[in-house]
């Protein structure tokens, strides 16, 4: 069966269902991993290497493998956003799951 023969309404519904499936997949991954959570909360977030390093450390804290963390970086590198806003929200989601 060719896509040209499928009615436009059906194609829109298929696309909508596929997008919903992707959102659910991202949401499930965001429960276990910090960076997918950040991308889920902030659509269009531009991820840098330093974000991945911080996320890795925050995941270790969540797992109880790391007890203390000091993050020293220049202003405007998402330190406060990650540690003061997103990490507590992610912990809340993780605990409630």
C-alpha cells in the first residue's frame, strides 16, 4: 500500500500518534536520566559537553554514589538552573515514579 493512496486525514492521525509515541518515549527516559528530563522540560535546550558532565554527576548523586558536588563555572552556564531548579524537580519525578 502506497502513502499516496492513504487519505490525508488518516496520514494526519498517524503522524499525531507517532508524535505522541515519541513524547511518551522521551518522558519514560526522562524519569531515569537527567539530560532527557532537561530536554523534556525545556524544548529546544542546546546541550553542551559541560551540561552532560554536570548531568552525569547529578545522576550519581541521585543513585547515592556521590555525596558532595561543587560546580565551579563562569556565569550563564546553567549551574543554578540545573542544581536549584531542574535537579529538585527531577528528584521529585523520580521519587514519585
